[in-house]
C-alpha cells in the first residue's frame, strides 16, 4: 500500500492512490505523540502495511531531487525558518513518519535551484512540495499541459507543459489568499518601523485579515461576496500571468484548474473573468497525487514531472 502526505497550511492530509483520505489539523498534530499519529493514520486509512510514503514538508527549498527521507539534510530546507504560520504539527508528522519504520521519500519544492524556466529564477521560491503532488494528480488523469491556481489561505499557482513543471508563482509574490499575502507598501513601512516582522506581515496580508475577519463564516453577506470576488479576481490574474509564459513556450491552450477549499465558490467567477472553462480539484488532491508518486517511484519511475528520483531511492524497493 502507498501513502501520500500533503503538508497543508491548516491541516496535514493523508491519502492513498485509490482516494481514501484523512485530515489531521496541524494544531492537533502538534499535541500528538509520534505513535498516536501513526496509529490514527493506519486506522483511518485502513493500512495493514505501507510499501512507500511520499512526504512533503514545509518549503522544500533544500532539495532539487526526490530523495529518501533519511538522506534529506535539515528536513529538506535551506533554513528551518520559513514564511507562514508555525504550529509544529508538520514537524511532528515528519518525525512520526521518520520513526515509523515505513520506507519514505521526501519531495522537493520548486525554487531558484530547480530545473525550471530560467526567467522565473528571479524569485527564490516558487511552490512548496505538496504542489508537486497536486500537479502529479492532474498529470495522472492524462492531461500533460495545465495551470493550477491553489487559492485558499494563501495563493500559489504553477504551470506544467508537456509533463514538466516549468515554473510557479509563490504566495509572497503576487496574489493574496484569504489569510496570507504579499507585502504591500503599508506592510513594508510597518516592518521598517519595527511594528512587525516580515513573516508577521505576510501572515496578515490576506483578504480576510484586511477585512478584520478570521473566516468567511464571520463575514456579513456583503463582506463574504467581496472577499470571494477579490480572491477570484487575483486568482484569474495569476492564472493569466502563467498563460503568458505557457504561450511563450509553445502551449497556447493549457487546461486550467483551481484548487483549495474556496475553489467551488469562485470557479464560476474565475471562468467568467478568463473567458475559459476552469476545473476544480478536491481537497485531498495533493495528498492523493503524492500517493501516486509513491506508487510510481516504488515501481521504478525515475522522473516525476521533470524532478529526478535519486538513485539511492531504489534501495527502498524489494530486491527483484
């Protein structure tokens, strides 16, 4: 059996290639022991054994290849300090998988050192490793050229052409999400004045935070409509930006997708803004895609969407 793990902003999601999925809130994960985490995963997904786990963790900017979990320095990070909310749940899950005895691989993020369009290497980071799982899930349906905008707590978009990831626009760069977003002039001034750190500015740069609301449920009907209109507009703009790149690389008509929990709420509006049909991906799509990566790597696949599988990974497979 194979297991994929999506290190999401608010929760860790576990899934199998067949689509069984279970979600553990990050805050709850931070309070559980390693043994409790493994027990809950096994029970909720009905796992009697695990052949290979494909794990994602934080930004993944210390890796360019898919490696064995034991071979990843600093959990696959350049620095243990990253952008976003830190609750400890992801680290606890990483440690639980490491201690479980289950064979595991760690997926890289997309960043300046990745094999992507060199023009996007202006930015240090493009997307975190769970987006690789999101991309692979789409690829496994037979679609080889596509753009995905994952718009939820934050907004990240990426482009795949002919089965290869060619670039991504990370959350601190362009479109705000509901909770987190890029630093505008006001935020830069607040950081310079010592009112907050840059990470605090990013964590409070989202659409709902600007409206002084914690969730969509707290919004009045007018506020909720405006929040979703804003999210849809920026998502459409970010998709359009990557369509420029796609056309320049010879793919004028990539498939378009929205991911993230608000995706069904903004699909119609984004479709209207772009003048093109936009599909939606489910909440567990990234974890399921990671599980598909685990299965295909176990069966000998040496390249995933342009990401090389390290040669040592073959030691995790039974001797033929």
